[in-house]
C-alpha cells in the first residue's frame, strides 16, 4: 500500500494541479491532496476552507484521492499519514531549483519519504495560480484553465469575466 501526499497552497487549484492529481492517483494506492494552512502568514487570496472546498470539488468521484489541510512541516503531516511519497509537479526548469532544495530538506528531515516529480502536461505548463488570479481580477475568462469550483470562487471574488476567449 503506497500512500502519497501532494502538497500545495492551491490558491486556487487549477487544471495543471488536477492533471498531476489524476496521474498520481493512477500510480499510487492512495493520494492525499494536502492544502497548506499558514495562519501566521495568511497571504492567500482564498481562505483555507475555500481552498479545501475547491480541491474537494475538483477531486469529486476520484475514489483513492482525498483532500486535507495541514499546518506546520509537511514531513510531520507525512508521518501522521504514514505516507511514503511526496508528489510535486514540475512545469519548467524555473521550478526546479526551489523544488530541489525543498526535496533535499524534506529528505534530510524524514529520510523515509521520497519526493517524486511529475512533469506537468504541456497544455498546462503555462498555468499558475498567481497568473490565473491576476488575469481573472482583470476581467479574463479562466473557465478553461481551472476546475468549475475554482472558477466559481474566482467569479464570486472578482465578478463575471469581461474578456472571453
Ligand atoms: O503550491 P506551493 O505554494 O508551491 O506549495 C508549497 C508547499 C505548501 C508544498 C511548501 O511551502 C510546504 O511544504 N510548506 C510547509 C512547510 C514545510 O514543510 N516546508 C518545507 C521544508 S523547507
């Protein structure tokens, strides 16, 4: 039984995340999408309950995937879940350096857990939560880039799109 954790801020979850979730769910017996709750540094647009609800809406019907929030160190959460693998998506070489550092630190703290990278599908390689929030706030329609619950959350926050693709 291999349990994996896919951590992130998911502010909000987008189609690139969902692609990684679907592919990881085919490899591992169980996948927990771990949504970071950082009460000391609340820099996210959406609160933890909203981000969690969006992820839960996006993974609806996926039998071996669940979503939870976590606080503190990711490795502590992996210990709690008895997870052996951390999954991260890699879009481009620009993601690599930071991911490498974090993967090494996590392995130093918890040698039993392995970080595995899934290369984001080409069609989503340009998608990031930061850019999605930026263009949605400026009136763009991001419905094709995010799962429905995220789109609903963005429309509720910024209003309906003015620019359609
Ligand atoms: O989607 P993000 O913001 O790139 O995700 C970053 C995340 C949540 C995976 C990372 O910040 C994290 O694991 N935070 C928890 C604290 C921790 O354990 N940091 C890693 C050791 S340096």
